[in-house]
């Protein structure tokens, strides 16, 4: 399973970190990604990193502001957000996906609200 922490309310221009703790599977064999969902919209891919952590993919709207990282020794993934914008308000989900089998685990979601 994946258990998320972090998030909450933050003012525009601020920063925050989301964490995603994995258990029950071999975390270092899974690709780590983050998604988000705003009210009335579908869940969208935000950013993800390959197991080698040298290849990161992200949606254009978060370029230069979102960073994904992982600590396999702690079986934990992270999403760091800087210079947050009101449009970043959403429920954020982490996902671990096995490259070969396609097996997926999802975090429970954590709310991020950006407002002044």
C-alpha cells in the first residue's frame, strides 16, 4: 500500500512537500508518479520518474516548480512544489507502477489548497 502525508493549505508563491510511504511490495521495482484531481475534472498525470531517477516526465504546467524524488532505502517518494499557484489546488495522489506487470498501487490522496 501507499500512505500519503503532507499537503494542506498554502499561500500563492509558497512551497510544500508531499510524501508517499510504500509498504508490502518492492518499491524500488516500481515507477513513481504523482497525479492530481480538481473538482469536476478527471485525474491527471502531473509528474513521474523512472526507477533510475535520471528520467523525469512532467506536464508542462508544472515545469520548473514540481520536483519528484524517491528514497528507496526509506521506501518513500516525494513531491516538492514551489511557487504554488491557485490552479495547483487539487487532491494529489501518488502511484507506484511495475514496469513489467503493470501492477499499480495508489495512495489515498491528500488535499492541497492554494489561497491567500
